[in-house]
C-alpha cells in the first residue's frame, strides 16, 4: 500500500491544491495519459532495466561530451537542486503553454528493485518507491533516466536495506529502475514494496540515443526521503518558503 507523504513538501503541495483562489496553486488533474510515460508500456516486460552496477548506462550510446550523473552525495545534491529549480515543487508544468515564461517538463515516480538473476527466475525484491525524476524542455524522459540511473540506484540502495541484502556489488548488478506517471504519493522508511497488482503498472525506461547537447542541468532527481545519514533540502526549502509566502499573500488578499 502506497503511503501518502507527510513531509512538508507534500503537505504544502496538498494545501496549495486546496487554495482554489489562484490558478498558480491549482492542483493539475491527470485528465489524459502522458504520452511519453505510456509509450513503452506494452514493451515493458521485454525491456531490460538492470545490469552494469550503479554507474551503468541504459542509453544506446552516450556522446563523450555528455557525462552521466555520478553516484555520490555531491551529485545527489546537484540533481536534487535541479529538480526543485525546474519543477518549483510541482508535478505538472504550471501556467499557459502559450505564455513566454512557460517551461515544459515531465515528472515521473521512480521505483527500484533487484531483478531476476535470469529469465526463469523471480525478481529478488518487489519495486520500492524511491523518488521523483524530471526532464525539462525537449529532453526525452528516457534520457533523464539513462543519465541519472547510477545515481538513482545508489540512492535507492542507501534508502532501502532490502535492496542491499545480497551485498552491494551483487545487488548493483541486478538492480532495475522503473517508473510510473507522476503522483502525489511519496514513500517513507516503513513503506513496503509494491504488491504484485501494483507492480503491473511499473514501466521500464527505453534505451535511446543521447544527443551531444544534453545537459544535466535540465534534468533532476529527488529521493522521497533522505537516505540514512544524509540530510539535504537546501534549494527545496527556499522554494517552499517562496510558495508559502505567495500563498500567504493570496490569503491576505481574499480576507
């Protein structure tokens, strides 16, 4: 059972959705599927999402000018900052697409599991909800996964002891990343893996070619909670303060 987050981020997003006085704080409705997220659904069981360890890339080819996000704390901080900066803590792009200041982005819920050792084996674990990923502008969501795959697997192993139960090296080789369309759901440390029925909706990112002009600044990732021994929410806290200030302003106007 997916647990609804009680973190300040999601509480603020929920409160923002309830404040219908302003379009800027209207919770977007998932009225139709996001094409980029659903395109690979029929092929997900044929695709492979594991192998290669934390640094492994699932792209068909990565140009020398493009460096994937490294699997370490510094990289997690940068990509977390990117997520907060790009999304402004929204899961759908706010505003009018025809507006000059509109910025398109796609968010996905990220899941990680230890996959089967071979085609005849069962997965080593179920899918654990791990965080949220964003791809901005014209970047393919699959490219965002490929360039941050090692970082997401490393973070998931630090978040979920179940994923590292076989030992870090063995687990890394078998770990798979998957995703679902964005939701307001977030995990905490006590949440179990998805059940069999829920797991049917998890998709595997497709392998795609990466262009040489892709920048890590236009993609981001944030974990649903801080891995053990790690605390970091610098830019996110700043964005939350700005949102709260704007919300207070709206409330004052309508009093």
